[in-house]
C-alpha cells in the first residue's frame, strides 16, 4: 500500500482530500504544519493555522482512523515567508506570502520531510490538476473556476508535481462540502480562510511595525509631476491602487500609483494613471516547457489571484526573465505580485513582477 502525507489545515478541503486519498487505498498520515506561535499572533476565523484549526484537523484524522502529527516549521516560515514579506514591503513591493508558503513550506519543507520518511506522495486540498504529457508533468486549472488555485502553484518543480496529488481538482466546492457533511466532519460548513495567516486583521503596516520593533518614518505624498501633496504615515501602510485612508483633499479621486522606498515617497495619481500595458517579470518558472522559449508567443496572463486573464505577448528576455506586453492596459499592475501565464487550462509558468 502506497503511503501519503496529507497536508491538513483544519479546513474542509484538506479534510475531504484525506478522505479521498484513504478511499483510494493510500496509507495516509495527516500532518499540520505549525508555522508560527498562536500566542504571538491573534489568529481569526478567517485565517488558517490557528490552534482551533489544529484541533479540527486532529478530529478528522481520528474519525478517519489515520495517524496525525504536527510538524514544527516555525523557523522555516519565519525565514522564508515572514521575513521576505517584511523585506519586500519595505522595498515598496506588495508580495504574496501564500505563494511563498506553497513554494517553501508545503512543497518545500513538507515535501522534504516526506522524502526523509520514505513517503512518496504529498496530497493537499488545493483546487488544481496535474497531468503527465510526453513524460512531463503539467499543472492545470481546477474544474471549479471559482476555486482554482493554480495561480499560487506556478513555482512547483517537476519532481514536486510528480509526487503530489490534488484530490479536489476535478470537484466543485459544493461537492466537497457535501462529502464532508456525509462523513460527519465537524468542519463541513467551516468558512474558507481569506486573510494572510500572520496578519489576521489585514493591517500590514501595524504588523510590520510590531515585527520590526520600530515605526516607519513619515514622508511625502507627491503627484506624478513631483509636487508635494501632503505627508504619509510610512510607506508600508500603502499599496498600489489604494484610494482610502490617504487623508489628502483633492478635487478628483487620488490613488497610490507608485511607492518610492529610496526617497520615502508615495506617488499619487488618477485612476487612469494606474493602468499599464507592459511590465517585466523575474524568477520565471517555465513549468510547462522546462526552459524559456526562444521567441515571443501569445498567451493569457493573470496578475492577481482570481483576476480575469488578459491576452498578452510574452517575450523571454533570459532563462528566468520575461517582458509582458498586454493587448489592453491593466489596472494596478504591482511590483512584488505574481504574473502567471496560461494557455487555456494549462499553466505555462509564472514569476514576480518587478
């Protein structure tokens, strides 16, 4: 019987994944990754990784009759996710820590632990699909477009894809909840987590001040022509596209268009000035091809989680870099976010906007 580690967050998705994997005949082990101290971060019902989540995961494993463990990965999470999040925000970027958690923890540290234990499969509750074509593993969108999570998985390697199972890829969320209810899982109606787990109140500026142990200096709000409009409360309190909370009087609505960390300035402009037609991407993972194509090609691009894809021309500029030119301008293309490239349901690859 093949063994599988089931990454369990305490939510309904990973719980049903565990049930499906056991039903398929796998010898399953439920695992929750302890990523931070629940005493130091006030987790809420909208986040994952709380103490309550751990107990929910344990209760499902007891019901399924499978072993359950908690792996302490707090140091890895601190170094690879939280520290990077802080560093990127301080540079004026808007990072996506969920992508880094998948890259470095779920399909990094947990994957490594599975190998150390001689376990050949890691299963998660992600909504995505994996297929083998011509000897190469391909990542695809989930059948349920509303829940598709392929955007946060673009960094996976061939080895990881080959030893990963996404049991929910062909299912809808409604079907998953029905199975959970039929099995009597306590968390069958549990809401999905939505906030960043270590910033449960969504106040990134306040978190970073507490994390760094210091306030961030005030600076100038300036318009796109360089004229000073007022004072900001520290660049970590703002992100591109933001309109509320600026405290600036103006005849027309102003939005954050750019953050200049070197000059400690926040550049404000009109909604029209937020639109871009081209941008560059680094750390590109060509998940479908393995290596960068030798010429430009047309594809669809998504620069926000669950955002509608836009037609574009992708021009590789190096093995891990690319220039993306959109057919139509897109609003609030933000440094630090991921740009993921698709061909229909297939994930061609992705990287970080810079």
